[in-house]
C-alpha cells in the first residue's frame, strides 16, 4: 500500500486486478492491513462476475410478453367520447367545453 492511500483507491486497484484475472486472495495478501474490510467486497465482486442472468424458454418468454401486453392494455384510459354527444355539436364546439363534462348547475 502506498502511504496515505485511501481504501477506495486500494479497492479500485484490486477490482482492476480481479478483472484482469488475479485472485481475491492475491489482492488480500498484498493488503493485509485492510483485508477485513476488503474481503467481503472483493468476494461479492467475484461472485457477481460469475453470475449469469436466468434464461427463459421461448414458451415462458411468450407468456411473459402476453401478460405484459395485457397489463399495459388494462392501464390505458378509455377513449373520450366525441364532442357534441348529448349537447349538440354546434353548442359544444363553440364553447370549447367537453360535451360530456357535467355542468356547474348539475354539480350543485
């Protein structure tokens, strides 16, 4: 360890060494004064590097896609009714109001 070197910089150098193929043990051997702190971090990195995401079969992928599309369709808002329904097109179009909006008088 270089004098005054932070644990963060030691960790970065060890991560680079592990990425290049060195073992966790070799890095811990070179930094025994920080081994207790470095060991769990480097072991986690080593385990994550060997992790592969699960793969889905074509059937499972298709089923998941169908469920996602159904959920998306259920979340979409229903379309608005066309202007003029219930009030007469000329009146609704001239006011700029939605024809299906409740009137102030009916809200009281």
